C-alpha cells in the first residue's frame, strides 16, 4: 500500500509541476509581448523626441527670430540717431 501512495504522490507532484511549467511559459510569453510593445513605444518616442529637437533648433535660429521680429512685430534695428547712450 505504501508503494501505491508514494506512486500517487509522485504522479500528483509531476502533474502539478507540469502545470507550473505551462503557467510559467504562459507568463513569459505575455511579459515578452508586453516588453516588445514597450520597446516599440520607446523607439517611437525617441524618434518623436529627435523630431522635436530638430524643430526646436529650427525655430530658435537667429535668422528666423530676426525675420519674425521684423514681419510680425514690426521691429527693426535702430538708426544711429535713435541710439542714446546713458552714462552714470
């Protein structure tokens, strides 16, 4: 009778172990899919960040700022007679 009990326990332990392996593999696959999605999102964000840096550099160019100041704000460099020097 003890041999049958030991055999039954070994079968149950083997089945539980097999189910644990299946569950672990399933979790691994789910986490791998999630990791792949996060890596893809990271890459897209890096690309967008590069585009935004390029756009910022374009908008911050001194020629562009000068052109916008002249066109939209009506600004101009002062003439020599318009410059006043204040000394202490």
